[in-house]
C-alpha cells in the first residue's frame, strides 16, 4: 500500500518523522482524513488527537492548535506542542 511521509514539528524539535498509509487530523471544522495523493491543502488544526495508521501498527499524538501543510507527497504538522498518546 502507498505511504506518505508525516512530520510533526514543534518549536523545540521534530516529534515525529515517519511514513503512514492514512492520517486523521483534528481540523478546526472537523476531522480531516488524508491518504497519499491528497490534493494540496493548508488546514487549521484545533487541539486534539492525530491518528496515524500503517500496516505495522497505529500511532497517535495529542497536539495543541496549529496547522497542517498537505501535499500529494507529504504532510507537515506545525504545532506549539505534541505528545505521543501511545
């Protein structure tokens, strides 16, 4: 299955850098699901869970408000704080 690189970045460090098959983001207007090949998008994010899925196992991060830069080949999440919710 196709994957997309995901980076979760805070002012202090990169909290996550990995490949995933599907990502669910806490969009300001509701959840936003992203597969590889998604159209270009800049999304405002509210505080909440980022759910990341791949064949070898799922992950989750709790983030503060921020934004996501989505392209067909990458997702970059910029937030003031992120913590693994595993």
